[in-house]
C-alpha cells in the first residue's frame, strides 16, 4: 500500500454511480498482467473518461490504498485514454491479461508424451482432438475459467496437465486403467475452448458458453471429432465411456454434472479436477494482497473462491 502508480492499465469493468450529494462518479476496475484493483473517478476527472468502458487502455496516476479491506487506486492526476489501435492484439494480451508462468511448450510436450503411451481406439479418439492445429492453438490460449481457478491465458492447458497428473497417480494407486483416465483428463474440459472467449477486455463467456456450458459443448466437440474416424474405430460402449468422463467430471448434479461418476476412473478424475481447482485457489489466496494486506498469519477476510479464511504459515519445515 502507498505505492505510487503511473501506468497504462486496461479497464475490465465500469460502473457509473451517483454520490449521496447527487454528484456523478465512475468506478473502474482496472488491471494488467499482474493483477487488478478498483479506481474511483470523481466528477472532476469524469470528462477524461467519457465513453471509456471495458477493454479501454487508460494511463492512471495515483497511489494504492486500502478501503474496507480492498485495494484501490486513489487518483492524483487526470486519466489519459491511450488509443488501443496503437498496439497489436498480441501486445495487448501480453501486457494486460494474466498468463501462466509455466512454459507452454513443456506442458504440450507432457500432453503429447501421454498420448504416445496410448494404444488402439483410445489413442485414435484422443488424437482426433489433440492433433488438430487449430484446436491446439485455441486450447493453449484459453483460460481455465473466466474468473476463479486458472483464469489466465494458458490456464486450461495448465489445469488439464495438473488434472491428468493427479488422476494418473490416483488411478495407478487404486489399480485402475491409467491410460483410460489420462484420456478422460485430456478430454474433460475441451468444451471450454467454445465456452470462453479471450477478448481485449479480458475473459468472458461466449453465447454458446452461456446457453450450453462447457460440459455439453465438450461432448458435442468430442462427437464431432469421433465422426471423422472410421465407424469401426470405437465401439458404442467406448464412445459412451469417453462422454461419461466429460459429463460426470463435476461430480454431482448441483455443480453441473449431467450424471454422477459411475466408474473408478471417472470418480478419481472428478477428484483430480477438484484438487487442481482448489489447489490453485489456495496457492493464489496466500499471495492475494487484499486478503493479506496486514502482517497477520490469517487472512483478514474470507476468500470468495474458498469461502473461508486462509492461513499463511510463517515458517517452513526444512
């Protein structure tokens, strides 16, 4: 807190308000690749942000302060709009949207190594999806969520490799089919490439994502890709089992599953999915400056993603 800011930031959201005294002001949610915070633009600076909305680039000058447990930027100078046309899409994504820190090439190498272990119809089914270059490009850019766990460029690729790693270890321990659960892990969230949109304003749902959701879209995509294979490649039961991974990976109907998991591999895939998501939630919670704005070992408030306070240990065990 107290940090001086003089940066170009992207507007994520805008809300126009009126004070109790009747004066208009705007609340901007702004950020870059490293994080986000709110900024109140009072009436004196409102003309400078007229027409500014999500996706706009604005140079802001001010100081970071804490208000009601949240970090916000207090302006000390007038905002200045930066023409987005002066930057390429790739440059805007790189500077203003969060991206995973892991090497995507290494993650893809792991995915492809797992595919190489598969044989027969299982390999054919997974390759029908993961050898398509256009799909790989989308999959590698898509976030794991629009907000929440793995909400970063490349987040879906990272989440998928985490899920596969956890599921493979779990199923191997319990004597199940490791190759089969690996295929389920790679396929379980493919629908997110059609459910989520990466825009210059951030991450959002596509119309298909709103209307159908990534679980349904995933099964539709799988069926499209399987239709490119000779009909005799997979039996009807094998097709159903791959769809079952997608349709059941949320575990219970209340959280979006069409059915509950009905096999050892599907059940452990569900828990691997949860482990990756909640593990990411915890890892990011202990680094959240709004949760740990003071010196305390316990977060000042509950994490909205975890619905509980978080403890940041002060010493290690080495």
